[in-house]
């Protein structure tokens, strides 16, 4: 493909990534390879993708903030601080360790999260009144710690992982979707600050080409999140997870 098409392609992909992040997460799986195509090395493409998608995550999170909730026995405030600290820890790990080992684990993490979400959405019996959720508050706490660290380190698939954890912890899929949008913005806020302080030079032109259309796409995605039929939303999430998993295994 001619190099002249790299920026228009990046803009279109970034818009789609903003929509996808709002609905189910995984937008960085689209922007990361697009930034590689635009000429960045893998580490810088990962950093640029995180910074560029952050404004869209903030606006998407704000758009759905009224639906945000904590899980049973685990307040949103705790999830907030876990996400902030974990995102910072993951960003530091990215800057001091090679990314190759963790990248190999990503397809398995997304596959696991997709299976868990599909089971929770279509095969798990409805939770009866007074019955404990499939994932207790301690397990949900541990899951969010791991997701937050991973989110700051590489980040691809954190939406799928959080949807799996939050729905297993008892949240309705629509509420879990809005909550994961806010938490994704929180963990990336810490990572963005660290990247901007530590990185000597950043490709701001390419970052802008991702950030602006991703914000627009995120607003459309947030609108759809509030209005799409919940069963349809569950099917879309599972389909996205399957597509991401297949693509990642093929890439390896």
C-alpha cells in the first residue's frame, strides 16, 4: 500500500477504535498496527497508541459516568485507585523491560476473557436474589490489580478483560461497559503521565491523527452503549473478542 495512504488509513482506523473502545474495548489492537504501518517501531507505537487513545477514553468515560458502579463488596473508589496505581506500575515495567514476552501472552489473555464473558452472558444461570456473584470481591480485586498493571504495560484487550471480570462480579453488562470505560481512562492516565515524562521524543503529528477521530468515535460508541439491545451488545462483545483472539494468534 502506498505510504501516502498511511495517514488517511490511520484516521479511519482510529475512528473505528474509538467506537470499539466504548462498546467493548480492544481499540488499541487497531491503532497499534496502524501506527506500525505509519513507520513507528513497536515500543513507540505502543506508547503513541496509549497517549492518543487517552483523550477519547476520558470523553467516553464522562459520557457514561452516570452508569458507573462498583461491584458487590468492592466500591468504585477502590477500583479507581487500584486502576491508577496499576496503570503506573505497568507503564514503568514497559519502560524497563522488553515487551516481547508479554506480547506472547496477549492472545491467551483475550481468549480467556472472551470465554469467561461468553459463559457469563449466555450459559451461566441468572443470579437469584441474595445469591453471591460468580466472582467474589477478593477475586474481583485481584483481577482488577492484574488488569490495571497489564493495562499500563501493553493495554490491548483490557476492555474485554474488565468486562469479563466486572460481569462475573455481578454487574449488568451495560453498567460494566460504562464502568470499564472510566477505569480504562484512569489506568491510562497514570501511564500517559509516565510516558510523557520519560519519553524523550514523541510523534505528536501521528498522535493527533489518532486522538481526534478516536474522540469522535468514542462519543458515538458511548451513545450506542446506552441504546443497543443488551443481548445484541453481548453478542457484539463476544464477536469482537473472537476476532481479536484469532488475529493475535495469526500474527504470532
